[in-house]
C-alpha cells in the first residue's frame, strides 16, 4: 500500500514582471492568473513528476538548489496545489518544511505549541498531555514562556521539530531542517527517525546530505530542473547524481582554467624585471656526476631572486618564451581531458611544448598545491637526474601519476620549463585547477593506501554491498 502517490504533477509559477493585475477582481475576471501569460512569464518548478512512497518506508529526495525538491514537499503537504496532475496521501501528515512555519513571533513558545498542535490535528487535551515531552525534546524548558521572536534559529527548529514528531503522524515530511541543529540535537533527531521507521511510519525527506539518504532511506528520487532524473536504490541514485554534479564541476573548472590562462597569456611580460639569465653552468665532478653548488633545484623553476618565496605568489605567467608551453591538459585513465578525479585515480599531465630554436639546456617541472597554498608535491626532470641533450620543434611532455592519493579538495598545478640553473623559459603559476572527489571524508592532504587489522573481540557490522 502506498502512503504517497504523485501522478504527472506539474507546478507552474508566474515570474515577476512589470505587467501586474491592478486588482484581484480584475485577475478573477480574466479567469486565470497563468493561462494568458507567455512562456517567458512563467516557469515550471515541477514538470510531470510521478513517484510513489510505500507505507512505512523512508523516501529521500535529492537534487541541487532550485531543482524542485521543496516544491514537491509542499505539494505533498497541501501547502500549495499542483497546476496539473494528482496527489494522493493516506494518513495524518506532519510537515517540518520551513523553520518556524506557523509560529507567531509575538506570543510565547507555550502558546505556539498549542496552536501548532491543534493545526496538526490534535485536540487541546492531547496537546496538553504531550506538552512536557515536546518541551523536553526541544530543550527549551527555560525559554518556553518567552516570545518566539526572541528565539534563535536553532531554538525555532528544535521547537518546530518537537511539535511535528509528537503529533503521531502517519507521514512525516522533513525539508533540510537538521542542518540548523547542533550535533547533539541532530543525533537525537536521527534516533527519532529510527524509532519512526521501527513503528512503520512513512518519512519523506528532502536533504543535501547524501550520507543521510544512503543510511536511512529505503528509496531515493533525484530531481533536476523540476524533472525526475532517477528513482530507486539510494546508492544507485546518489551515484547517478554525483556523476552529473562532477560533469557540471568539470565544465565549470574547464571554463575557469581557460579564462585564467587566456588572461595571463595576453598580458604576461616576457620576463619579470628582477630575473636575469645566468651564465654559470652545472658543474660535474671527475666522475661526471652533477654538482649542485650552482644549480637551482626548485621543482617548477622558482628563480632565486628578489621574490624570495614563490609559494606565496599569485597566479601568473612569465619567462623568455624561447621554449614555450603552448598547452596543458589533465587526462583521466582513458586519456580524455578532465578536471575532476577520484582519490586513487590515475592522472596524467600533458604539456605541449614548442622550442623556437634547438636547445640543449632544459628542465621540465611540475608542482601540485592545495587550496590553502600548501605544496603537496613537486618534481622536475633535473631532480630525477634526466640529462638534457636536445629539444627542437613541438613536442609532448607527459607526467603520468599512477595513483592520485590525495584527500577530497581543490588543487592547483604549476608547470614550467627552465634551464638547469633555474632561468625560466616559460613558467605557469597556479593556472590549472582540478578537483579530487572521495566518498571517504578524511582530512589532510595525502591519502596513503592503508588497511586496518584488529585482534579478536573487535567486531564491526558488515559493510553495505556496492551496487
């Protein structure tokens, strides 16, 4: 048996424009507020949305901001009516959709509890019988007689949640309210969700917390631009949603990177004024080994000059351009350009380099920085003892990283080609941005390959199987 059924539900809103009805009477005489509007004067918050929620299940709705999640919840709650389609709900509904919805700011929390309880279908006697439990759950014993206009947003949320769950609803509608509570109250709410599930109540949950959906929900729905994109097993729906999010992030990072490169390429000086070409050469001992006394060993050609700390520099580009980096591409495991990777994925950085004249003194370098400007890793061909012999024409230079063992976050890359003593031919500073995604919320920078072992007496519940 289904507790909630939506069939081809469409909800159309009118956009704000200068053309307004003079009076309500004039609007009613025209018989429709929407019928005579042109398409650019309306927008559809929901379009032909259909789904069912079985009785006694927990159903999660996910999607980006503006996707129609909250509108769907309001349609189910009866707060707004669909423009077309049908909504069927079985049982008493309790909706916690907007903080303090239905609370009157000028009266006390005590009075608001009674008013809201009665609005949700309880008698005054039933509210009185549950009053102490409501106040205790909301942790508002010392403030229940104060006007709710003096409450913080967290107090509003706690009181609203406490009332909503204590009216014995058959169907509980919750819209992202747990984000306001502190950690202790959030755990209390999650425990209450668990109790509701054991009692066979139906929960419809709208949230951005994908972990919450994966943990609690029996089924999930993904909405985007008011349309259903996927429905079914929570893990499968979440994976599809995350793939779409990553695709959008990839496009955004590609645009951002292209703009950054174009800006510095058109305005970059051939050389910063403080950098002069050095004439000393890399020394060798009697065995032909390198002497590093005069050699610059910075991973990505940071010249020793008046600018003492290149790790504090802002993005930019400089160099003589005798050897020029014409293009930089970040490649995924299939060799396709990408700006979004998963922790542990392989990544290749491919440079297209043009030598405007044959060269015998050259070093290729790369550094990776996190969003805080911390250098995560840096290397170059000089450090790795590759002796330059000859470079001419246009060539590809690729650094392949077998496993991108970084925690989730945003990172930037420096690339450079320079002489063995550090004189820069072409230096690209913090111009290339990529993002690492991970389902594991660990912290730091580096995520080493690792495993856990335990002696007897330590047990964990079996992990959920991957879909």
